[in-house]
């Protein structure tokens, strides 16, 4: 056996492999906190700067626009220069952007700083998803990806507790961004020390020494040679995700399905705190922020449990089910609630199903794109998806402005329709690995 990908697939997970997966969960937790930091800070920003919901929507979408650029530009960097280098580069963007956001003096500067943060987050999501998939074996891969996705709401839970119990009451909204900057900076040397470049990436660059270094770090025996390449076969290219007629429809279906679901997903994550703060009788910012924490408690439980569901039932139908139930939950959010605890339960349920669907998408990314273009493909799908993510608070803000803040049910129903469209596109995907599809294409 001289294929490092087969070795990783078929051998038991070592302690170092689990450490790498755990660190990817932590990095995704950082992403979750960094993305939602502006939502936690939203009531304080609105009060201090005296801005309307439409202007707040611009602030809340800034990092999401940046994530689109980062996913495409730095996601490709993960395939061209390596997953590890891409992750470290992204962490510097994130730490710098979060620190600068804590110093923002108005909407314009905040939008710029959040855009910079988003560039780092977007590239990070593409690289860490690839590392999680390529560092776990075939038995635990779906569960590892689900745990990785669960890191996103986990970071928001921890951040929400810190924001509502400590940062907002004692230090104000700027402390949220400063806290994120410090934690992100601390993680940089840990990743540099403990996470090796993946063997799958080294194999695509024909780096035998690098392959054996990673295999050794994971407690695997070295190999003497890499698999022999068929010189007559077409050379794999990063552009295969769009140029190859077999991969192109998969890429576009994944990208646009994720885009539509992101419209629904980020509506709750970005506007729930402001909605609850404004809904009669009104709640202080620190209390309203708890609904986002509970949304992510539901999201954490949904993402984590969904990994076991996918292991038993596959990706296709469980993801379709969560998209359907998630859309219903988001629409029902518009009915309003009589108490803070009722709002919290509403966001728990909504977070459970919408985050479970995100787990399904990430598993589909890892399966649908071939190894040599996994970071590029994931980055492309995430980058296009950020159109929906960035557009979500802008669209919601515009709808509230046009229809009125009292039209919560109408706005919520419109925003929920994104997951329904995502469901239709997701069911059109084939259930095959990207490497197998590419191999079939080469033989044709």
C-alpha cells in the first residue's frame, strides 16, 4: 500500500489525528465567535452611533462579504500552497481585523475592519474543512466533519456567555472584538506546532518526504514510493471544479444550494438579538444577546448529533429533512414570543435544524470535490454562498424598512424560503465521491 490517502482511510485514528480534528473544531469555534461578534455588539453599536436597521444590516454583512472573497482567494491558496500555510495566513487576518474593529469610530471604518476579518474567516473555513476530511479515516470522517461544524456554534455559545455575562455588562461592545483578537492570536503558535500539512496535499504535489513526515506524525509507517501516475491521463487542475463537465454541475449545485440556505441561516444569527431587543416589551442588550447563545446551543447539538445520523443514513435525505424543518422553524420565528424564555426555545429549535443542514453541506463538500481541488471547490462553494450570507442581513434590513418593523412574520417567511430552494437543489446532487467522478470522466 503506497497511497497515503488509502493509508489514512483504512487505518485506525491515532491520538495525533484526533488532536488535529479537535484543533479544527477550535478554529471553527473561533470563526463562529468572530462572525457573530458583530451580532452580539449590534445593540451597543446601534445605541452609540444612533443608526437604523438598514445601516446596521450593512455593518452585519461586511464580514460576510469579506468571507466570500476569502473563501475563493485563500481557499485556492490551500490547494496551491498547502492547508497549513493558508490557515496561519487566515489567522493573522482574523486577529488583525478583530483588533481594529474594537477601535472603530463609525460605520465606514467598522465595515472595512469587519471585511478584513471576513477575508480570514472565509479562507479558514475552506482550509479547515479540507484538513478535517484529510486527517480522519473513512469510518470517522463524517462524524469528524460534523464535530468540526459543531465548533462554529460552540464558539458562538462561549462567546455569547462571555458577551452577555462579562464583556457587555462590564466593558461594553468594543471588548467583544478585543477578546476575539486576543484569543485568535493565542491560537496561532498552537496550530504552527501541532498541525502537520496533510498527507493528501503532499501527495498531490508529489512530495514523498512531506507525505512520510505527516504519516510519521500520525503514527503510520512510511512509504517508499508514491502511486505511479498515468502519464497519458489528463492532469488534474484546480479549475476542474468548473471546467470538467462531470464536476461543474456538482460545483454549481453545491454553491447555489449553500447560498440559498445561508440566506435563511444568517437571518436568525444576525438579526435575532436586535429583533428580541426591540420586540415588546423590549429587553436589555445583555438579555437579548442570550437568544443568540441559545440558538447556538441548539446549533451545537444539531451539528454534533447529525454526524451520527449521516453515518447511519448518508448525507442526502437527512440533510433534505433538516432543510425543510429548519425553514418551518425560521418562518415560525416571525410569530413572536411572549417571554424571553420562549424566544430562547424558539432559537434553540431553529439553530438545531439550520446548523444540522450546514453539517450536511460540509460533508457534501468533502465528498463532492476531488482531493487536488478540495480547498478550491470548498472555497468556491463557500465564496458563492457568502453572497447569500452577506445578502441576508441586507435583505432582512431592507424588508423591515419597506414593510415595517411590525411585519416580523412576513419578513421571517420570506427569509425562510431560502432553505426551501436549497432543498430542491441539494436533492439534485449525485451521491458519489469527487475523486471517483473525476476518474470516470478521465476514462470516458
